[in-house]
RNA sequence: GUCCCCAUCGUCUAGUCAGGUCUAGGACACUGGAUUUUCAUUCCAGCGACCGGGGUUCGAAUCCCCGUGGGGACGCCA
């Protein structure tokens, strides 16, 4: 944060260092939104326009298996691949590993594609998009696998056993008792495979057992199809979770058997549980993208947080427009150790993004949430809604909690919060204060924040009280709550009739 | 059990590759103040870490070794 004094107030400084650049984010979000007040759809695409990239030969892919929901770890892997493609001006391929026909359903695929779109991860080749290296569903690529298998067989690198096809390693064979498998296993003394990982550096591992590339039911195995597809689709960089690091040696053996040069591998750290042991599993709270969609998180915030889970720009920047992240994203900034998932920090980022939104956009996003809560309907006065939300935005923590904040504005029958009520009554009878307030408010000709504030001041003075004496009482009577939006904004927006009625009704 | 990867505040991390500027910086969380005459805003401060032990060196968070701890892989799952 050290900057020469002269640079302190330059726009550049703000853009590079300050939270001020959050305005740029807001603009970005706004730009991605359709015209204000059109109901927000779930799959609002996030704009990634407005930054220049140079085309390159880089080809990366995200290859999920659509077995249910969109896991946060998968999303982060997709995100890193996407970032790298956009950073290099390369191509981002989406390939669906749907070889397991039992677990893969159309709904699962839809959930995945929706999640990708929600996060703004657009793919250049893949489902619904096509491309010259298709098909992009593994279930439709059997012919290709047959061809590649034939090549391996022709080279004498396969054999059949129990109806399955095995990949045959090169090297001297011996039999050993394996404690883990609790059986005698045939092993191979093979040369260590070297992986020059873009994140982890030089890694060596020995593959000492032949492995299945085609199951006895005819399905091709993961290692085989993965390598064949990456080869056939001319993938140049494989960015995936560290759980695949030990598989990589096997994959490289296959590349070598095909006489091909392996792609660059980049193994990214795993996302670990918030507490407890091990990696984040789908059962963990907060593990699924769907959860953030349904809780009305801002996709930009989730994406920004995910970018920082395992990668960082090496300075103290955290909240950044996606264009800046794309510009700065590189393997050098990727960490090696697993990162625990911190929902609180995500929530904080979400709040920051929410507050930075232009009011129009904020209104456009919050309205459906209020509708879902039954507070607002089609007939609602748009100006009133926007006035209310204008009051709320600076105080809002999340869209999810907006309804409880705005209840007094949209429900005629307010409920008095017992705890807040008790706090007030402990300090003396509030109805006496209200009685002092009422005539003054009834006589207030103007109904603005300023005039109301003046009226409160006059009442306080006339009764020898501090104005603060009246504030919490008025708030409780009018909203039923002990906290919330600023008092005079509350009174002004609520309007004279409602305020007076509620004060009179309060007991 | 075997192999691979990793190791800085409670959490995410900067600093490590090219050892000194690190009495270790930032963010979240937490605690305490201030300001906002009310408030779920804002500001400030505090708390708080180099896993342990050996080396190498004038000097180590940074390099080496050994422990320990954490993570992952070892399927006819992907």
C-alpha cells in the first residue's frame, strides 16, 4: 500500500489499490444485467467483454462427470481452466465424461451447465456449442477409443485378462505381497515417470502395476479415455485437482505409448472442509454451487472468492473485477497446499459486492427475493420499492436476509420484537414519549428526513429531553424492530399515515 | 501398509525460488474504542503465526537433513 503521496489520489491508484475500484465491479455487474426491472433469471450471464486478449494455441478443458450437483471444487477447477484460457487467449473446452450411464442423467447435466453459466464460465467448445474436435460427450466417442486402443494393441502394449483389457507396462516383472490389497500382486520394475508440473515443479513417481483401460463390460476406463480425449482434442494444458497428481504418471505412460508429447500439467490444491479433516465433500454445507444460487449470493462474489482459493495475485488485492483477475492469473500465483473453505469470508465478499451495486441493479436483483418472500408483488409501486431498497442497500448483508430488513415497509401488520420491546420498556413508559411526539408529527407540513429530524428535535427540547430518547421508541413503534435502516429514512419512506397509525396503535 | 504432495496468525494468504530491508505485511473472524444525537454504516486500535530438532552461514521464515503433522493416490469410479 506504499504509494508516493502524489499518487495517492490519482484514479490509477484507486484502481490498483483501493476499494474504490469496486465501482468498476459494479459497472461490470450492471453491464451484464439486462435493463433494470426486468426479472432476473437464474442463468444471468456475467460479462467478460471489455478486455483484450491475444489469440493463442492454448487449449484447456474442464471434464466433469455429471453425476448430480455442481461441487464447489469442480467449479473452482472449471474456473481456473477458464481463467487460464481467457488469460492466454486460448480455447476453453467443456467435455462431458458421461461414460457411467447409470449415474449420468439429463438433469445432472443441466445442473452442471446452469452452474457454469451462473458463474459466467462460458466455454468455446462443448455441449450446445459444438466445435471441430467433437463429439464432446464421452458416451459418443466410442469409435475414437476403439481406434486408439487398436493402436496400443498393435504396438503390443495391451493384453486381456478376465475379459478386461490391461495396459502393459515396460520392465521386469515380479510378484509381491501387497499389504493394502492383501494379495499377491504382479508388479513391474519400471522407470520413474517425471512430471514437470506447472504448479508443483519436478515430481517423480513409479507406476508399478498394469492397469485396466477397458472394463470387461466393454466400457473404457477413466485413465484411457482421459488421455485419448486430451490427445484427440489437442489439449495443451491440463489443470486439475491435486487428487489427480498420482494418476498423472499413469497418464504420461499412456502418452508415451502413443508416441505423443504429454500436455503441461498443473495440479491445483484441493479445497478442504471448513473444519474437521479431509477435502470438501458434497455433503458439506456450502459445498454446492446450487446452494449459493438459491441463497441469492452474487455470482461475481462467489467467483471472486473462488479465484482466491488457491491462487493470489501476490499483492493485497482481493476484491477485483474479473477482467483484472484474468489479466493477472497465472500458474505462478497458484498455491501448493490445500485451502480450507471459509464461508464467512465469502459472505463478506458478497456483502461488499452487494453494496457496490448501482441502486437500479440492486433493486433489480433484490425485488425477486422480496417477491419470493411474499412481501412484494407485481402491483407494487416501483418507486416505493426502490426508495426502500435505497435505504437498505448500505446496511444490507446479503440478499438472503433482505426480507427481514424490509418487513416493516411492506407488511401493514407489524410484529413487535419482544426483546426490543423489553429493552425499551425497561427505561420507562414509551407511550408517554409517543404522546409527546404525535401532535408534533401531525402538524409537520413537510414529510422529509430533514423536517422529521427537526420535529423530533423540537419535541425533545420542549420536553427537556435528549432527542435520542425518542429515536428507539419511534423505531420500535413504527417498525417493531430494535435496529434496521436509519430512522428518518424509515419514517420518510414509510409515509405520514403509516407512521402516525402505528404510533397510535403502539402499546 | 506403499508411494506422492504440502507445512507462516483460528481461517485465506504475502514474504521462500535469487538468505539480511521481517521487531513477519494484508484480508476474514474475534475483542476494544471512536464517530454516526437512533441503526445491520464507517473509522481506528488490539489480539494473533514462521510445526519441532539438527545442520550450513557473520546472518535462516527463507537453503539442507531428520522427525512430526496435514492432504492425496493406491478400483474392471471419475
